C-alpha cells in the first residue's frame, strides 16, 4: 500500500457548492454535456439550488431548460448518480467493487481526491458555522477507509482518463 503524505483540512463545502456547473452524459448523443445556470435575470435573488438551469451539449446542439420541477440530489453509491435537475447520468462517475464514485464537476472530484490522498484529515469544527455535516463528512465509509485509498485513487484516475478520451 502506498502511503501518501499531506494534510487535508475540511473546507466546509456542501453539495450545493458544486451544482452551478454539472458535467453530464448527453441524453441525445451520449457525449459530455453540462447543466449550467440559465441566463435569467429575474431570479438572481433566489437560492442557488432552485435557480433555472439549462442542459447544453456542444456536440449535438441539444438544449433543454429546467425551471421549477422537483430537485433530486443523488444519495448513496449503490447505483449510478444523476444530476438533480434533468435526471441525466453524470459524466464523472465510475463503478468500483464497493459502489459508485461520482462527482458533479472537476472541483468536486479534486476535493474527493485530496481528501482520500491525505494521511492526516482534519475535520472542520461544527460549532464555528453551525454546519455539522460537510460534504467530506457525508462521504461513504468505504471512501474514507485508509485500506481503500489506492482503489479510490485509481477510480479517480479512471474518471480523469474518461475526460481525456472525451
């Protein structure tokens, strides 16, 4: 087993910090597409989670608009993850023997990689902000275990390789 040195300090991120631009698999051509904020000036004061979104594929030209339907955040790793707005499969995901490893965007994937890679993981004190469960605290136990470190890092590398292939 490879020992990684380094320290990870929890930045107190939540899932909501990574949903402004989500990489998905286009339902039309199966290539990389994005779910981004729709350019709508009327709802700029609303919560980030419920602002209008647009699914855009540069390869086939698909464009769909979301506004107001229920939002379904992916929970767990037993099945492939989907984006919260259109229910389209995420691009940044791979299956391991423990379950699915997924991320909304590259920044989210990098946070997971840095957490897994670190030999010293410092949690954010919940009493500073009142937020008890950060994104890192909500990761499944199999991702947090040191004995699975190499396997999870290989999975992250496979996700990065899928980006290079696309």
